[in-house]
């Protein structure tokens, strides 16, 4: 028998990018996120740019544990409740999970490709521009 | 191999976290299996120096 969880106060500001906040019990959680993180010398981005199939990081195999384990586990819960008075989380992202309660299995995966893009022909006013410009594709 | 775990009383005052990211877990409770993986790529060829041309369009938009 799994334990109950009692949390008096929860403060969370942001949950994003395939993340989850779960109050209560769950069976299986599957979270998957992929992202192209582009930093450009000038803040100009196009609506439909980026193709995950161009980069091997989004398709390569990630090794995992071989199950089931040979360990025979016997768990005795002498107290039926886990008590937390206050939980304060500023942000969650990229397939992360905040759960208040018990779980059985979780599969979490995140794949991020970072690209730094320097621009050779950028006009000075674009280099000085503070903000983000999103354009239709040329 | 056999292993016995006895869980005694668990009482926590407060937890303060700035950020949880990239397949991480904050779990207040019990679990059986967690399979968490995160890959992050910043190789030399991800540094581009070109005129302002977008990445090729596709599934990321």
C-alpha cells in the first residue's frame, strides 16, 4: 500500500514544455519534448523554420535500464502519510514532473539542440534592436 | 537479492525550488520505476556564421 501525501501550501508560477503538475496518484506518466534553441545575433526569426529531421539528436537511440530488476523489494510503510508544509517552485520545463502523490512508472525524455547563429550581413540597426521580430518566411 | 525497506515518519517543513527542467522529477510520494533521459547538443557545427537565412522549414514550426 502506497503512502498518502499531505501538502499544506503549493506555489507554482510556471509549467511548460511537456511538463506536468499532478496532485494525486498516477499509474504511468509519459512526457516527451524536443526543441531547437536558436540564438541569433539579430533577433529575427521566421514562422516555419526548423526541421527536426535535419538533426540526428532527435532520432538517435538513448540507452535505458534493462528491466525487470533482480532485486526483490519488500517495503513496509510504518507511517501512512508524508507531510510537507510548504512547496514553492518557480518554473518547470522540458518534460519535467512535479507530483504530490504516488506514482508507479514514469518515462521522461527531452532532446534539445542549441544553435548559435552569427549574421554576416546584418545592418547595424538590426544589431542594436532590442526585442524579437517574427516574420513570414522569405 | 532481497531487500527490505522500512519507511518511518516523514515530515518536511518547506521546499523551495527555482527550476526543474530537462526530464527532472520532483516527487513527494512513492514510485516504482522512473526512466528519465535528456540529451542536449551544442557541437562545433551548431555555431553558424552566415547571411540572414532561416533554418530549413519543417516539423519544428
